[in-house]
């Protein structure tokens, strides 16, 4: 159907848009299938990273909002509880 605008969306991604910035990543999805939203990150550098809370909300529905807690992520071979002096 030439009047259907779904032809230009990616068929192999669960999101319909993304913004990658130096301090955050934003993903936009047209649909949420089920009642949970899961994602996986791949570490590419060692260090201590402060994670911003993940937030999800519909663009046009007020009052519906969810978020996670902020966290600290330790990536490295010897980092345990932020200390690198442990075996």
C-alpha cells in the first residue's frame, strides 16, 4: 500500500529510532510487546561508570512513566566494589 508509512522502518531492529550522544543513548520504539523492556550492553572499556536511570514513557500519554534506579558499573579484571587491590 503506497499510503502505508511502515515501509521505511527497519525490519531487523526492535526500535524505530535512536540517538547516540556522548553522555546517553536514546532509543525510540513504536510498540512494546509484552510487559517488560529488556536490553543488553557490551562493555568496550575498563573503568567505573555511573549509569543514568533508564526511563520509559509514551510520547502522548500523560501520567504513564517508569524508570530504573541509577547504578555504578565496574568493568575490569580486578575491580570489585570499586577497589582494584583485590585478587
